[in-house]
């Protein structure tokens, strides 16, 4: 999966809907759930939604289920997996990983720090 910076606003909106859904959705289902376009308040065109889904599929964010018509789409990974991948990607780009980790850990709450300790010990 690619980094979130490669997702446009509409792509992020589609992903949020798919993550929240828990079940595969058609482009028409997504069209109904997406916010209307700015200005005129018209719903997104089905072709626009299909284009976005095609891009997300190429980027590895969604999988298409071809067993039914219309095709249904689902997230290729959970929101949590995606966020973990993003964190890993950012860390991988750091020249000084230890410094980045130190700054990250220095900014977490005490509850988050305890969660990190449990996860690292487990």
C-alpha cells in the first residue's frame, strides 16, 4: 500500500466510507454516502466515483469483487493497518530513526506510553 500523501481528498473520503462500512460497497452505494460537491450541492457522478475506485485499486487501497454486478469494493487493509504502514513509511524515510522515535515517544500521553510498554513487552 502506498502512503496517504498519495491520496486525494475524494480518495480519502471513499476510504473512510469503506473502512466504516465493514462490508463491500458498489460505486452507487459510495455515491449515495459521499458528501455533495461544493457549490451546487449535487451528488458526485457515478463515473467520478468509479474513477476514484479504479485509482484506489491501482494504488492497492481497495479490492474489487467481480462476482456480482455492479462490482463491489472493499478496503484492502483496515484503517489501523493503513495508519501503521504510514508510520512505518515515515520512520523509514528518517535519516536518524532513533531521534524520530525519541521525539515521538516524548509526545505521547502517559496512557499511550503504557500501551507502548505493554506492546513491546508482549
